C-alpha cells in the first residue's frame, strides 16, 4: 500500500482520483491538491470524502510544494496540472526525495514549444537522489509509447516505420470545444507539423499533410500529420526507426473555428492591454470556451488511438496495428469525465501503481517506453482500456 499526492483537479485529475480510490489495496492514502480547493473537494465528494484528503496548492510556488510534500510524505507525486508546472514539481520532488510522474512534457509559459530537454536535464540529479521520474504517462504520450515498447519486445526484431494514429470520433454537441485544457490543446495543434525520417526531423506547415485513415469500428476519418512529443523519445529509444509520424483526426468545423481563432489573434500567448490591464488572449479564450471537464454528459461516440508499425521479424516484413477504442459514454458513466480525460487518467493511475508495486522503480528520469511494458499492458486490460492487436494487415501508411 502506498501514499500518493495528485496535483491538478481538472478532467484528468478527476479520472485519476476515481481509479485510485477504487484500488485501496494499492493506493492506501490519497491526497488531491490543486489551485482551486473547491474543485478537489467536489471530486473527493464523488468518490467518498474519507478516501481522499484535499489541499489548496499553487504548484508554481516551489517552497509551498515542498511544505505540502513534507507534511503529507507521499511515495510519489502525480502531476496532472499543466505542463508549465512540470519543472517546479520536479524541483520540489528532488528537494524532498519523492518520486514523480506526469502526462505531458514541460512547456515554458511564454513560448509555444515543448521538448524533453528540460526534464531530461534532471537525469543525474534524480539518479543521485535515488528517486524515479516517469515522464509522459497518459495515453499519447504514454500508452502509445508502451504499445511501441510492447511491439518491439514481442513482435519485431527491427521496427522501421511507426505511425501513431489518434482519432476522436466523438460528438459533444458544441460548435467548438477542446477535449483537454484549451490553452495547451490549441498551442499543440496550431504549431508546425514535424516527423522523423532517415535520421532527421522534417518540418511541414500546420495541417499540410493529411489523408483519410480507417479506424476500427469507426470508419474513415481525415487524419492530419502533427508533431507530438512522444516522437522525440521514441526515435531515441528505438533507433532502428527509419520514420516516425503522428496523425490526429480533426473535423472541418473544428479546423474552421481554429483558423478563425488564429486569424483574429485569439490564440496569441503574448499579453495585450485591455481596459487598462494586461491579458493573454489564449487565456481569455480559455475562460469563455466550454470547460473540457463539463463536456462528458452529452458526449457520444468513441476514441481510437493506436500504433501502426512495419518492420522485420525472422527476416520477413511484418505489419502490426495495436489500438484501444474508448467510449465517451462509458467513461462518463464510470467517472463523470469524457474519454480523452479517461484515456489519460487511467494510464497515469497505472503508472503510479507500477511505481508503488516496485515494478517501475529505478533511480533517474525515464520515458515510459524505458520500462517493462508487460505488467502495464496487463493493467490496461483490467482497468478499462483493453487493447486489440492486428497482425499483417494493410496499414494504409
Ligand atoms: P484541466 O485544465 O482540466 O486541469 C488542470 C488542473 O490543473 C486544473 O484543476 C487547474 O486548476 C490545475 N492547475 C493549473 N495551474 C495550477 C497551479 N499553478 N497550481 C495548482 N494547480 C494548477 O486540464 P486536463 O485535466 O485536461 O489536463 C491535465 C494535464 O493532462 C495537462 O498537462 C495536459 O497536457 C495533460 N494531458 C495529457 C494527455 C496525454 O494523453 N498524455 C492527454 C490530455 C491531457 P484550476 O482548476 O484552478 O484551473
């Protein structure tokens, strides 16, 4: 039995707490802390107040984080606040000698750019302190990286081509909404496309490359090549990959809204003066868009996320597709959150479980594909994200 401190009481935090509270044999004591304590309290009330303690915390303040960690004494801190907080929480974990897990890599507030270099720079310090950092343990990054590690371990001698395919075929009934934090989401999908080929990164204009792909039990959906953070660590950890790409589906309505938002300057991250005070356009936009945590009630349809891989096994060419389909309605019925939060929160809870069971525990900073995928894959099947494998099929890519 372990003690866990979860930071962030949004859509993903809601799912993490539901799953952890349902596994008291693993998560003996749970604390949920976030900027707005009332949000922690309402999540705790849903799973049973006696199961979860709550606290207010500003995770941008390292001394406050250190105080909270010292008073609760968790075995691991699960960061499901925003990527801006990653380094502060990693610093506080280092100071208190407590392990760390997150679902998204660090992004500086003033630059729409994310890469692992900032977090990888903690490797030696974490190693020396004898603590573990598990990076990117949501679905993508997270399960997609674990699927890749599982494929490498069980099905390929050499992997050559990897395409991660992420389809949200759900309908929330709103003209425009983002499925997770709008600020982070819009920053991610409006940047340049990028993929790995023959040892270097190839850049594309945003959404320049697209094609319809067939998703199991869903059908064809227009899929757009975008950059996604797990590509950075996967091409390092699986150096036989000649090409690695990431595809995400977007509807025409979504793309039209996004274009308008960008054209009128509402996606801007530089402060502008308004009524005598500075505001950041994208932060204001977040305030008026639907809260992703509230989308669940009317959400229908499925997500389908997986990896399509081509390579060699026993000297012969092999293709392989591994995926999970997740129902928005089933996710909502279980946790009160939609499938995008669910598919992120369940892996985060499993990652913390892997640490507490001493299965994923080694000093240093690691991306999830650097651990044994098998025990994690087993838990996905048990905890609501079952996966399906297809061998020697047409990958369309
Ligand atoms: P939300 O915006 O719904 O929730 C974020 C929570 O963090 C809010 O409760 C917010 O507080 C809290 N928070 C923000 N800043 C601070 C701070 N300084 N101190 C303390 N708490 C803070 O986001 P989501 O739940 O949708 O996403 C959470 C994380 O999951 C994000 O990092 C996102 O990038 C990641 N993610 C990862 C995915 C994956 O597959 N790997 C997919 C989807 C998301 P308040 O309520 O006061 O605003």
